[in-house]
C-alpha cells in the first residue's frame, strides 16, 4: 500500500493531474501495486473527504471498486490516469448554475491544504472546462474535478452537477458489470440528450415550451421503460 501511495505522490508532483498527461506511462507504472486492499483503503477515506470539505453537505459516495473491474480497465484503458483516478469518487448534486460555485469552493480548500487539482477540459480560455463556454453559457450538465491531497493519499474524482447525469452514469456502470441486470440504458433513443437539452435551456434562460418539452420527456421515458419508469428516475424527472 505504501509503495502505491509513495509513487503516486511522486508522480502527481512531477507531472500534475492535467489530462494532457493522462496517457503517460508514469500512471501505468502504478498498476503493479494495485490490489483489493488499496481499493478498500481508498473507499474508507470518504469520511475524511467530508471532513476536509465541511461546507459540502451533499457528498454522495460510490461503492467500493473491485479488483476485477480495475484489472479490466487496465487492459482496455489507454488513458492510464483513468484507471487510478476514481478509487475514491464522490458526487455532488446541484443545479447547473451552481457548478461553478462548487468548483470555486473546492479549489479554495485544495489550495489551503497545498493540494493539486485539475478541472476536466479546462484551459486558459475556459478555466471551468467543457461545461461552460468562453461566453459563460452552460454547455453541459455535469463537470469533473480531480483532486490530490497528501493526507488522503489517493486521487479524488469529484462529479459535480445534475442528479440525472449521475443516475445515467450509475446505470452505465451497472450495465458494464452485468449487461443482463435489467436496467434500461438512458442513452436509448437519445433520451439523455433530450433531458440534457431541457436542463440547459432552462439554465441558459432560453425561451422554449417548457410544458411541451417536459411532456415529451415523460412520453419517451415511458416508451424506453415500457410504461414502467423506475422510482429513482421518476423522482428526478419530476424535479426538472
């Protein structure tokens, strides 16, 4: 375990968390140290994460990674960073227009703790990454931050934004683990795209027929679920 953490610490300080370096073989060099003990230890750091970011009351944890799942990613993932970037992963649900404030708060805490962070898709022109364009219009309903704090010892993946996105990605994960799990892929018939467009139109104050668009979302939800929309999804859609 110490070998993984020590090497991770050295790599982060040498090449940062920037996605331009995600294909670096330095991240791949960590693979030999990964075992279930490390995955469990990372998962058990969630309470420490909550204590470091006390103003975030809605941190939602993901289940512990399994070594079988990680070994599969080792064979398939060419962005080696992604294999080790989410042993410790949390979700923060908020409205799209609150994502920027969440990011700013996290950046402040990370800086106070002398840590490292990267906002996915960020650049000089777009410091908040792909979810905002250069004119500060919302372009996506979720954003990712990657954090490294020495006292945690692992990279933390923060997924910030729409609860609908979280539900979609959670189902994606279930279907990857077991294609016969009975879940319905929310990308079916562009359902995810329709809901995303609805959320972005509201967030960007674009004029549209709100009632008609929402009715169409429910019609398609019923269609892809054969008139049996799961309670979790129904709860989320009713809040749109």
